[in-house]
C-alpha cells in the first residue's frame, strides 16, 4: 500500500493533517460485520401497525407485536439500519444515566425518581433477556463500565451518587481511587472512578441485523427507501402515504429519535438532533493494548462534553466516541480530530496507531433530557428522545409502546405521566447546539 493510501495515524488525525487520498473509511466500523442491505419487500396494502423508523425502537416494537399475533410493517427513509442504531458505541447502561440521583429527586420528587431509577435497571435487564431469548449473536457482554473522574471533586460526588443508586435501585458498584486506577485503565490523567459491573456492551450492527432476521422469520416487513410522507386519519385507523404507495393500518408508531422531522409536527418540536461521532483504530500491539485496557470494560468520563470508548469485540481495536465536529463535513477529518486529540490525551502511546473508520450519527435530545413515549392528540403512538443512552432505552421503549398499542397492562411505565415539553424557539435551539457545545468544552478545559 502506498504512502498516500495508508490509514492516518491517531496523531495525524489529531493534527488534522491527513493526506487527501488517505484510506479513512467514513462509515461505521460495525458495518464491516453487518453490512446495510436494501430491503426487497413489497409494501403491503394493509397492516395492523405501521412503525416509522427502523432503529432499535422500531424493530423492538415490531418484534413484540409479531410475537403477539399482530402484523407489523416498519418503514425506513433509507436503507434499514442506516441511522444511529448502527452508528452508536454499543455501550449499555441502566438507561437513567443523565442525572445524579439527588438531582433527579430534586427535579421529579422522591417517589417518581425512585420509580424512574428502578425502571432504568429493568431496561438493562430487558435487553439482556431479549438477546438470550431470541438467540441473537451480537457479542453481548456484561463487562462492566469504568467512569473516570476528570477532577478530584468529581470522584467524591460519584461516590455519594453510587451510594444513593445502591440504596434506591439496588445497583451494585465500587469506587477505584486514583492510586489503584491502573488496575482498570492504563492512564494517569484521571482522579479515580467508579465501576458498574453490571453494565454491558454489544455489537450494534449484529444486534440490529439479528432483530431484522427475527422480524423476517415472524412474517414482518422492514421496508427501506420508503419514507412516511403523510399520516392521515381514516375510518379504521390511519393511512400512511409513502413513495411506494399507501398503507392502511389501525395504529402508527413513530420511532425516529434523532431523525425525527415534521411528519408529526408536535413531535418535531420536541426533539433536537445532536451529532455524535466515533472513530475506530486499527489493530493495537498486544503489549500496548493489554496495558491500556486490562479489564476490557466500557469506559466514560465526567466532562460536560464527555467522551466514551471500548474495545471492538474479539479485536485489539479501540472505538472512541463523543460529539461530532459540527462545523466540518462528516466526510472531513476535521469533524473527527477532536476525538483523536481526546484519545491521545488519555493514551499517548496510541499516537502511531492507524485510524481506520470515522463516522457520525444523530442523537435525539429532549428539552428535559428524559425519553418519552405515549400518544399524540391525533392518536399516533411514539417512543423517542433517548438523549445519548439509547441502546437499552430504545429496545425497552419499543417493547413498551407496542404493549400500549395492544392495550396490554404490561405497557405501563414510570414515564407515562411525564409531560413532554417542546423546545422554546425550536429552530434557534437546533442552531445553538454547536455554540453551547463549544462553551462546555471551554469550561471543561478550564476546569470551571
């Protein structure tokens, strides 16, 4: 391979000095094992339920409906699985990681906070059961998570929060002081951290492909290049218009998360898409690799604009994620160089390791940073707004919203009675995302 066609190193990407012909692949690493394939299904004329969006939410909902005797059709704007469900880092937590326990209590009250936290634990348990029951080969592993403190005061705050989480939701954890953190991570830039041994990882591409296969086996349809263009009330439910024709159904579920648009205006006003980017390294020498990640966990930190990382299943590669560089095109090295810089800050030994893949996706953020499911005034069901912790949340919410469509009491959740606020000045909020993110980065760097 010539000099101009080799993959750039982490150091080169961090500097933004990547040759134009460098072999950086601008698509998810996960697609190597699970390529996205166009669907060949024809659009049925009738279905019990039409689901808009082929991510984890939509597929989980479809599978529940099919297992309970209903016909389900999933519509996808592009190739099935093209969106964020096959673009994330494959880390799985409890689904309630956005707030400290005391903050959640202050926001929601003691009783509601406790219910939300306990249900978050159930989200993690549910995806584990689903993978096992459906026999989906996706490298699901209860490897645990190490969350690193970037300041000494963060360590103490985490310790108190872990105590609260144990007391309220029974979540096991333990603290690792800075003097012992090399038992967890080969880096000295942190001030200790917490370990949640029950947290997990999976291969999101293979997980998505497994869900797709189970749906096909059960007689369901996932139809790509079939965006829902309009949803109209009808005598027996709804009519959904697509470029492939119309489909009549009893119920509609919106499962578009970070790709939510104006199809249902009241939902579009309640979601702001935020870009998330990842890079994947090439193979790392064994002596270096084993020293950096001795426990092979999922990893994160306590910055406002945090980064997260993990190893690739069965390979000595590291996948590193965070917010994407919004002012650069997603096929430009500049959109990903901050990820390489963060990687070098933590692991200087990786400077000459190649970077093979770089990609982005869209996270769906809500104003209150809580996911929501329910039914619009027009009777359209929805499950969206996972705020960056969507693997467990989306799978669980997909199942729950399907149960709600069926009128099954199993669909009840602690999230049912939460108001779903719109973003004030929604168009401005979308444009402000890069500015707010930059301000948070400055504060993180200045330790404010």
